C-alpha cells in the first residue's frame, strides 16, 4: 500500500484486452429503497435498504421468481425504477442473430453488422412485468461498430420521476416524459470510444447520463475532442461544456454533495478529477493509472474511491474531495495529502466497486474479490468468486446485509457483508448477464441477454 499514487503511461499489448464496459449514476430522493433512478440506484451507491431481499432463488423452478419478461434486441443497460414503473433500453439488429461473446479473452475485432437497427426505450409495470409503452428513439445503421462483448445499448437511462433520459452514444441523447412522450433530443456527434492505441477497433459507447437538480450530465471521452457537458433537463439546452484531454473511457460520472458544494467526479486515464456542478470549472485532477477506465467513482463521507485497470497499473485511489489543483505526483508538492490511501495494483477493470458499511468491496473481471477498510485502506481479505473461468462485468449491488455479484454467464454470488468472506448462495440465472441489477422494495431485477427477471421472496 502507498501513501500516494504512482503515475503510469505504459500501453499494454492489445492481446491483453478482455473488454467491455457498462456503466452510470444518479441521485434520487426519498422514499429509501423504492426508487432506483440510474446506474446503481440512488447516488450511484448500489445500495437499497429498508426492505428484506432474497438470498436464494431458482429461475428454472420458478422459486422466488416474481415474473420474467422477454426484451427484444441486445442491451447491457441496467433497468431504472421510479415508483411502480421500470424503464430499460435496447438495440435491435436487422440481422436475425446478433452475436454476443462473453468470457475472458483478448479479441478486439468489432462486430461487422451494418444492418438497420432500432434503438428502443421500454416502460414496464414493476409488479407484473407487463410492457406499458415503448418508443423507438432512432432507426438506422450504427455510426460506430461494437465490441463482440458489447451492445449498442450499453448506457443505463436516468430519471428523476418527471423526465426520463436515454443515451445511445453516437445515435443521440433523448428525453421523454414518464408516459413516453418524446420531449427533446440532442445529437452529440460521433462518439467513438474504441481503444486509443488501435482506433479501428471500435467498441461502442457506454457512459451513462446523470440527472441532478434539473440538470443532465454526460461524460464523453472519445478518440477525438473528449468533453463533459451539462444540459437543462426540461428542454436539452446547453448549460456548459468543458473539453477534456482524455483518451476513450467508459465510466459514468458521479455526483457528490458536501456542505452545500456539489461536484461532478469522473474516472479517467489522463484525467481523473472533479468539476464544479454549476459551472463545469475544474476543481482537481489526477493523471495516470489503468489506461482503459471503466468503473464509476463511489463515495463515503468526503472521500471518493476510484479504480481502473489495464496496462502497467490497476490502482485503487481514496481521494479527499477537498482536493484542489493537479494532485498528480510531481505536479504538486502537497498532492500526497489529498490521497487518503492507495494501491498501485489490484484495482477493478470492469466492475464499479461498492461501499457498504465500513468496507469497500472491489471485484476484478476474473472474480477475485477484495475487501478493504474504507478509512485506512487495510485489505481485510482477498478471495475468488467461482473458479476463475468466467468473467465479471456487472457491478455489485447491496441490500439487507448482502452483496450481489453477477458473473457474465449469469451466476449470482450472494455474499454476507462484513469483514469475513461468506458466500451465502450461488444462484444461476440461466442466461448471459452483463447488466448491473436494480433493487426496489426488496425485489431484485436482473437483465439477462433475453429477459428482465424480477426476483422476490414475496
């Protein structure tokens, strides 16, 4: 463990890339445990309390399965929830069978599918799974190809109970009211988030929108002209747009409020950092780390926990949100005071970590799970989920003293929260599962390749 990070600009070999990316964050109000308004729920925390949640279930035998609904097309976006409605996005290829290759591998060749696609938004009844409405946001040939493990609907939508925002990367940013009426759309240009070291390896877009105080925040780190921007939610009018000197990333921004001050915190390779929510002014930045950043920042009190991987480093940073200026090593002699604790190696590649109680849980794409004390960074344990033969991309969520980790082949590992490693159950979903689940009123909602599945004890 280090008192401060060590920057790295090393580019790893292309063959070391088992890719893809999903991710997002939003803030919501009470009631606790009911709304799940964006990627990883309220505040992007991944935590939903106040209700008991199931430990075990059986999809094939319908044990603790409330309902299953077929969702057309492919999508790694997570479901979002407001009151009794669930919203989800998908992209439907014009080809009969759309390939989806999961696992730990290094193939970077994009999928060659130039058929006309439909990008759709669905609204379902949370209690029955019935589709209440659907809208086609866009129809056409994708402007950017996707990775074989990705889809053209990777970005999780966001809602504040009045508006629903869906982001389809190069196909645009779309806003609806809660009954599905289109309100506005923005064309943000061609957003190519392929590997910067091999631009022809197009992988698609994955950063999700965030809604906070009637404002939509998007992070668009791409091959050329990266930026972060804010828009008015009622009409899509631009509030601010700030350029970023950054390679493609797939992380969703996160919002942090403290003592009346609000900042947008982002992951990155050249530019991890914080921006003033009102103006977009850069507050602090940190360069270096893994060169394919995917996980979203998470918080406890006034500390941001940020991890990324690939290349020479796979760091975990615990950063004070009082930091100001460039806190990269060598840039500021007081920079080390802003790094509460850090590790150069062991950080997550795909999954966003989770803070639950006094512990940070970080799971790598090969299923190796580490538990740390949030205040000191002491590693409590490091254990493996599964046998190491399957990948993990969906981020963990937590409720009722349990943490849920989902493998790409659909095995859900239920871990007892706390300093001891204790697997309470392993539940197969029976299908590929790349999307982070949602939780509402004690029900877990899993998006598999073909279905949205509600898991509940009631």
